[in-house]
């Protein structure tokens, strides 16, 4: 999840607490002297085209100092909308919710488990926020009920041999292997089997009626442990509330509920921007490469981070910024309006076919595919053919290793001299936080297993070389 030219300090844990993420952002800002460009405690009130927009592409922006209330007008050459999609809380209108006498909040406002000791809590929604808060609260509450309409496939963060799961899955070689295996068995079937080997989703009342990759994954290592010990109980969707309890759609009723937490997602939008520029309808927005309004005469506005990736969002946001900067400078020319609209409609149609109908799936992207798309357009894609000719060792690391952001700095505009070293040392940074106690003896590696593993890698690489140079 780091930026492509600034590795996360090796002392930081692989799965960082938000305090470490904030520290990393501060370190990055200090390293590149960025804070002087940031105006804190300032609200953007209005963004509109300047009077000469058709020729200049400039924007008129009104801001308000939240401390003094003073407003100020500005004119900018370009605007990046970096507000994301976690701003406007979605609060469903459940029957009786207004009459419920207990505490009701959205996960957006949840901060810590203190205050929920020995309480009976209902959490509605089984996305990542809902499950994370349910697991945390289950350690102090007397009982947590986790309500879900459809269920969910639960992915674990910790992968084989204790490695971070994303370092294993986000891999170019893995994608090739899965594509080959898909001729014999569907990827969804393979992953459903793998996920059920960890725990039986049907037995735990979690299994949905759709395959694993038809929904944004819910990632949590602790949920099955909290279910098996009874501190979390899975319930169906809420039918209605009473003053003191909740009735579910299966007819069951839980009384004496102290608190309800709505993990019900968000509504997207840009309240400070005229709808003629970007219009969001039912969480659906039409943007080229999930960034550019196709009808805009001048490409001087882009949405940054307005996506939901199967992977880290920070490297994607950075790649979007790199692309936008080159578009504004005139170094990258976007396709015609007609071509952009064709791709936008094609992508939206593909999303509709792949994912379960839900407001949370309207801006879904695949991390690797999307990063490759943007980098090809920007000119910084790590072409394996070129790397094989110049630096075979680096090519092997790019193909067989995890797809970390450094890969998008090995060539092209913005090339970073430290990218190669960052790629070769990335697993050392993964391992470093674990080395907190000297074992006092040496662990012998399975040489036989390593031999066959490298034989397999060589075979895949040979096939790849043949494909590239045929």
C-alpha cells in the first residue's frame, strides 16, 4: 500500500494500524516537502468552470476557512477531486428505527469499543467495516448480532506460511497459472473450495448464493473464531425495530438491544460540483478510466481514488495522479469523446455481469488490471519483454514476485533509480517486523521442494518468453 518511490519503513507491521498509516503519510510529506502546499481546515464550498473554460480549461473554486468562516475565491488551472467515496453515510429506512430507544450510529462514527461493555449490539451489514467492528466489539459486549441480507465469503489476511495474503495473491505469475487452470475448473470454484477448507461457510450461516469473486471481498481473520465461541451470532436481514429490540426476516426476535451500528455503506456524490460536470445517480458514475468525465471539453479535472479496488487504494491513487499530471501537461493525449464513451459503457456492462447488483459494486476495479491499464496509458508499464532483454533478474522478480508499486517506476516517465533495489529487498521488509526473538538455531530449508519450485518457475518463464517473442 506504499507509494511507488517511498517504501514503508521496515519497522512498521505488515498490516498497519491507522496510526502507522498516518505516520507514513507524514514521513512522505516531509520527505518531498509537500506540507507547504496543503491548506488545512479548509472546506471546498463550490467548484465551477471559469468563464473562459472552453479556451483556458480553468476552474473557479470557493473555499471556506472552517475556523473563521471566511470564504475565498480562487482560479486554478486544474482540479483533482480526491474526496473518495466514504463521505455521505447511507442510512436505510428500516421500519421502526426512529422509535428504537437504544443507541444508533453508522460505522463512519464508530471509533472504539469503550462504552459497549456488557451491551447487546446489533450490527447491520457484512462488509469490512461491519465485520471489523463486530469482531472488536465481541470482546467487550455481552452479545453481538451480525445481520446480513446475502451472507459473504470471508477471505483471510494471513496467507500460507503466515505471509500477508495480498503479497501472495497479487502476482503476475499467479494470474497466468489461474488462467491456465480455469480451462479445467472455474476460478470461483477453486476459491470457494479453498475458503471452505478454512471453515465451512454454510455451517457458519455465512455462505452467500453467489461465487467468491462476484462481490467485493470481506477480509477478516477473526470472524470464524468469534462465531465458534458464540460471541457473534449471524442473523438475516432486519425486518423491523421495536422500542427495545429487533425482528429479523426469518421471524426471530432479539430483545433488550442496547445499540445498533449501521455498516450500510455510503452514497457517492460531489455536493460542491455542478451535476452537468459529473452526475452520480444511484451510486453510478460514468468516468473514463474511473477518472475523466468524457464530455468535458478540457481534460483539466479528474476523480482520484473514486474506485473500490481488490487491493490497496494508495498506489492506485498515486498512479492516477501521475497520469493526470501528464494529461494536463499535454504529454498524454486521451482518446476522443466517442472512444471514451464506448469504453465507459463496456466497463459498466462488464461490472454488471460480473458482480452482484449492489450500490457498493458500481466503482469496482481489479488492482492489477487497473494499474496496468493506467500505466500503459501513461507510459510507465513494466514491459516484461524489454526487461528480459535488459535485466532478466528484474524481469523474473516483476513476473514471479508480488505486484508492488515499485514495478511502475522501473521504466518510462517518472522512472526511479531506487525501484530495482526496492523490488529486490521488499521481502526483507515483509520479514523484518516478525524477527522479534532470536531462535538460537538455524532453520533448514526444504531443498528438494525449492528445486521443484524453481523448475516450475523456469517452465512458466520459458513459456512466457516464447509467447512474447513468437
